[in-house]
C-alpha cells in the first residue's frame, strides 16, 4: 500500500459528501484537506501542491466548477492525479476530462473498496511518473558528466599537441594560442552557436599540428625557402589530418584543420577548394592565422606592422579570404585588437 499518511484533497460542494469522504479516508489512514467549491480548491492546490498527493473532485459545482479545478491542476501540477467524482448523468463529461488529463472517475454513490483501489492506483501511477522524471534527471546528469569528461579529454589532448608543435618551431611559440584567441573574438561577432565555438577553438589550436611531421631544420630555416622546401611545408595540413585521424573524438575537426590554407578563390592548398566548399570555420581560422603570422617574428623576417598586416587582410578579401570573415576580423581588430596590440608594442 502507498497510503502512509498520503494527503488527499477532497473537493465537493455537498457537505455530506465531504464528511463521508473525510471519514472514509481517515479510516483508511489517509490525511485529507477539504474544499467546498472550485475556487477554494484552486487556492489549496496553489498553496499545498508540494504536499497534496491526489485530488478527488466533483464536477458539478456552483461558481468555479470542477472543470476549472481539473484544468488548473493538470496544467500546473500534472504529477498530482485527479479522480473525478461524478453522477451517472455526467459520465460522458467525466470521460472527456480523463482524455484531458484526469486520472480516473468514480460514480456517486461510491463504494469504499472502489475508492481505495482508485487511490492506490493513482498513487502508484504518480510514483511511476516521479521515478521516470528522476531517471531522466539522472540520465541527463550522466550525459553531462560524460560530455564534460570528453571536453577535458579534448583539452588535454590539444594542450599536449600544442606543446609538441612549439617544441619544434621556436618561432611559432604562442601562435596557436593567439589564433584561437582571435578566432574566439570572431565567434562573438559572427554569433556562432556554442558547439561551433568549441569546434573553432579546438581547430584553431590544432591547425598547425601537422608541423610535428616536418623537420625542425626546415621549420626554423632562416631565409627564403626553395620550391621543394615550400612544397614540404605545404604538406602540414594533410599531415595534421593523418596525425589526428586515430582520435575519433576529434574526427569532425579534420576538414577544418585540413582547410585552413585553402583560398576563397580556389588557389590555396592542399586541395584547391573554393568558396563555400571550404569549411566555414576553416575560413575564419585562415584570416586569424595569416594575421598572426604577419605580425609575429619568423626565422626569415621581422614582424610586419599592424597597418601593413591589416591592409594585406583587406587586399586578400575575396581572393585569399572569405569577405564575410574579413569583415568580422576587421571589426574585431577595430574594437579589441588594435588597442591591445598597440599597448604591447608600446610596452
């Protein structure tokens, strides 16, 4: 039995019915509240819905009817089962209310065994509903924990790879971090969804991972590269894909990483992709990557001035870069980066 002092709300405009139900519930060890009309019942539901376990409600009452009580209860407190108390003449109406959310009905005059059976069934049903909600909440928590664990795994993997890259190429120390920071600022301007922001962040941090597969001597070579050396450097997007392929949880980032040197007009590498065939996030990284490369020291040159670098970005709009990405980057530069970088240069 689930009648361990369960609290039942009795709603009926006839005092005799309320008294009979009250005495019957007491004899079966139920607690009870009573309401003589629908208005009082709604007030009791609103005040005590946390403790009311079930409702027995007459349909035909003056002023605020049982219909309104049932509608209010099923809308605001759907876990509280409502048993309709009805005469035979109102049976069709009672069935309509069951279709709208009431639990069951009981005809007047009622039998004690029928009342006990209906109450126990309604309380068992409520318990099942509460168990279902608890299970769903637990499941959501488990999914959240698994998602967080995966996130932590990605962060640890990315961090390890970045350290490996920077150990090989001393001139690009901090490059991946800065590209990720610029990309995050662009994500705000472009109103990217949270999942896109995370993908952009991780892809930006990993975009040069393929350089692990290129010799330190070549990466740090002073002076201009010859044709063969340049072609070797151009393999790093594809090498990055090969390095990351075994990591299934990073698989969706591979096209972004492989595409960060593609040009909007199709003259980039490694696959000569053009326009919207280039992954959208790769087009964002391309602008950030080029800007940081131009404004950072390299083995073969000093950093370019901010003025020249920005002009190069503007000149590349529509050819090297997606015009939309350029527009977003210029806004980021004007609103944030110009002041920050000018301060760094001055210091």
